[in-house]
C-alpha cells in the first residue's frame, strides 16, 4: 500500500482510480505528450512500478534508472516491441501488455480503412468540402467493389482472425498467411492458408496483422508490391516498420497498387516523404484502439497487471 507508482502519460480515469485505490503515490506525467528520454529516466527513479506506453522506449537503461525495487513495467498496449523483454528478464522486472480488449476495435478500424481507401471516402469528402462538386457524374470517384472479392490476411492471431471473421457479411474469398493454421477460419469462412507470395498475387485487399519482430520488419517491401495486383488495397494497423514506407510511396505513386489505409508508420509521428500528399492514402494517427470503451478497458487491464505484480501475484498478462 505504500507503493509509489509512475504513469508516463494520462490514461482513462478508471485506470488511474484503480491505481490510487491500491497505491500511496500515483504520479502522472502532467503534460499530454511523450516524455523526453531525460524526463523518462528521471521520473521512473525509485518507483515500485511504472505504467508505460508504446511511445516510451523501455530498455536496460530505463530499468537501471528505475532501480532494483521496481517490480513491473505495465505497458498500455498489446504490442510490446517498445520494451526490451530480455533486459527485463535479466533484471527480474515484470512486463505486461493489454491483449484481447482491443481486438474488436483494431479489427473494426482495419475495416474502416479498407472501406475508406477502397471507396475513396476521404478524397470524396475533401472534394465536397472544397465546393468542387458540380453534380452527379458517371466517372466520379470510381473505387473498388468489396463484396465477393478476395481478402488476404497476413497474420491470423487474435486481431487478424477477428478481422477475417468480420468479412463473412461480404461473402469474400479469404486467404491467409501465417506459421500456424486457423481451423476456425477454415471451417467458418472456407479460408485457405497460402504462402505469402500467393496471397500477395491473388488478393484484392491485403491486411497486415503481425507483431513487429526482426523477421517481420519490412515484410512488405518493393518486391512484395511488385507481386500485388495494380488494383490491390493495402491496410496496415499492426506496426509501421512491417511495411517499407518508402517502397509503399513508390508503389502508390507509380500505380503499382491502387490505395493504402494506414494507422501506423515507420517513424511515428512522422510519415515517409510524399506519403501524405497522395490522394490514394487514407491515414489515421495510430488510433485503431481509440474508442472510449476500449481505451478504458486497456487502462484497467494495465492497472490490474501492475497491482498484481506489486502484491506479489502473477500479472494476468505478463510477457516477462
Ligand atoms: C497496441 O495496443 O499495440 C496498439 O497499437 C495501440 O493500442
């Protein structure tokens, strides 16, 4: 109960309230921005636990700055590529994430991007708002049919599988690529597991749902864009570096693919030069999990993990 906890940025209040119920001191970064490295190192010092975000690089230097009394870094995200898990293990600091609660919101966002990019929604909206519409036209804003087309899902973990299952209403042919087979997708959708190259060649819509690891960095690069149909639409709600963003800009500019819907970027908050000038890109600021309900659940889950570690219990969502 004497615990002293640091939260690296304001999260929804129910998570803060839960922390305050169990901990004597809960200090929160007062500014709505990412802490600088120096601020992060200074603020974690002497804490019993830290609730951190995907925008904080948590590595050995941070664990050392926190000190040996620090029991857990509870990450407010399902992805934990921002945390050096091996260093945490060496230092015997626990690390947790927030799986499951953001699956629907993220899969929904992938669909929102797929629709927006394929039906040119953002481009049309801009056209309307700038007063350029002079009346209905048979050749205006022609996009892509969605119903009955081929959907390629790269990575069918929780989010990828959920995204694929949501295609049922659109009677799509579903291809997926993953190390493991998904009996659920095969039985419910008649989905077919195929090698990545085949998925890239055959799909009309390609949605990426893999975690960021050395093996998935630039999984989609120039060679992969060359395999795609010129009408293909690429969706990325996973992590930016999974797609080579410069190669994506080239592919979109050259008409090698039709469009992209993106929620994540290689060097957030920046986007590759030229990307945001392209009309065939729909870009969101890493908001796939940004619903009130989901972000509240993430806050509670991160707080529960943190409290469990402080109480000497196994954090329900430990990754180290
Ligand atoms: C995550 O949780 O990893 C998302 O990118 C943000 O919610």
